[in-house]
C-alpha cells in the first residue's frame, strides 16, 4: 500500500487541493511493480498475463498495462473498444462473459482477437453462426466450471455448480466434442475462473488438477489444446488477509504443467490494481447520533460500492495527522440509503474539513461507480514519481443531463 501521506512523491493534500474530492488516486509505480511480480514469479512458464479490464478500465491505466506488454481479459464489446483505443493488442485479448451479443461477437471477430472464452452451448452455437456469416473461423476456449469452492464471498464466487458462469465439469467432454464438430470454430484452449479475492492457494491448485484430467481425456479423443487459462482471482490485503504466495502458486502450476505443451494464460485484475489506488474524501460533518456517531463524507456508495455490496473492508485513515482524539463512528456518505457507508464502527480522529484516505480502492471502485442520487462521478489521477496527471475529469451535471430529454 502507498504511504499514508503521499502517493509516491506527491502529498495527498496537494492532490485534494488541486483536483477536489472525492478523488481516485493511482500509483503508476505500484501498478508496474504488481505486474512485474507476476512476470518474475511465472517467468519459467512465460505466460500471457491478461489484465482483467473490469477491475478498472480507465484508458490511461489500460495504456500503461499495454506498455508493459500485457494482454487483456474483457467481458463486453465496450471493454474491447476501450482496450483498442488505449493501444492494446487485439491478438492478446481474451473475451470472457456469459452474455456475448451477436454485435459483440462480430466486433471481436473483425478485430481478430486471440480467443473467446465460451460459457455455454448456445453461445458456442452463436459464435459458430456469426463466424460463418463473416467467413471466419473463431478461436475458442471453453470456460469449465470445476465445482471448486473458492472460499470467498458468495457474490464473487464463480466456480460452483450454482454459479451462472462456465460449462459444468460433467458436461465438458460433450461440449468440446460439439465445438470440434462445428465448422467455423477453432478449438484452442480451456479456461476456468473460480472466484475473486482468493486468500487460499488450495482451490486454485485443485481447479488446475481437475482441468488437467479433462485435458488428458480430450487428448484421447483427438482434441489437442494449445493453451490453458487459469483465470485470476488472487486476493489482496484489505485488512489482515493472508493472500496466496505468488511464487508458491507459480511453483505449483509449473510442477503440474511440466512436460505438457500448453501455453499458460492468467487473468489477474484486483491483484494488479487494487492496492495501487486510493480514494480521497472530505469530511463534511461529524454527527453525534442517539446510538452511534457518524463521520459524514463527500464520497458515497456510488463512488465505492464494495462495503455495501460485498461487506468489503477498506482501511480509512486521516491525512491530517494532528488529530488525536479518537471516537467510534460509522463513516458514511450523503446518499439517501442506509446502505451508504464506507465503514462501520471504526475508531477515528477526525473533524469537518479533514481529508480521509480510503485505501485499496484501485479495483472495483471507479469501474462500478454510478450516478445514483444524480451524483457526478469522481475525477481520477495517475501519479508517477513527482508527476500527476488528470486521467478522468470530474463529471458535471451538464454531462449527466446531456443525453436526456424532458418530453411532455
């Protein structure tokens, strides 16, 4: 995590004064370090590391990942266009997601992406039809649901039988046989992604072991795969989590893939950007309620929905270190919902006008932001050493209303 008073060499107070709050602040050096850690730990396997765009799709963030040689994991046509606009290589793009439309498939095929991660039989048939209409052969991988418990929050668990993602493990052989029989498909890989914010290595290894059994069964039927995609989901430290050791994970993967001619794909998102970003917010009021105290700030659940949606924990500190009188309070926003909170029952020393730092907000904060209560989305800033650049200007009310029309 970044220094509590500075992002790299720039004081948070300087950024808040220049750009206002709420404000997302990202450290370019922290992003680079996280990506390099994957490269170094998995170096012997030479994987294609595909950043999961859904974690944070800001164009400058994507451009930086592209400059590092990253591929991209996308889940919509919009994300595809973002990556291309940021200078990403289409031949390093994996297209995941359960609901790909005909238009999205056409767009991806037109740009010759690396592979579709297919999540159902109807999707397989649709891609085959669209590819035929375009006179192309679509590269596909099947996302297999290995029914492995990722031991994470149920809203971000994706590898169990009850989840909407992927093709059931027991149906995988039949699905691959169908894929191999369709004339406009090129079956090149296998994929899984069992969940997000994983803090235990064992489910990741178990999922890989199950996929390798399936790969061997496919081989006996003449279906030879070129790559294996292990998805993402590696957790980060929000509070006191023990997250998987990347080196240990890489060693386990290397041992299991030894002797196999399979290209490794990885789809990290949160672990690349999560701890590289923070959210700055100004204290508007200190309210003493009948049963508890409230620190009311100018950031809200529309800026950071994780606490309300996932019961996510974010460390919050006061950048004004002169405050010493602590009290217990909920840190809440101005939105008209009881679920609008950034933290519950925290000990904090704060007064109106202080700037609070909400840590580990690089992933699933700005990308999940909304305009609820007609709130304008916050600005975003990228810091590199002593330099800082506005990479998303703060929305205005005019921006929000520009596409609306008041009809009688």
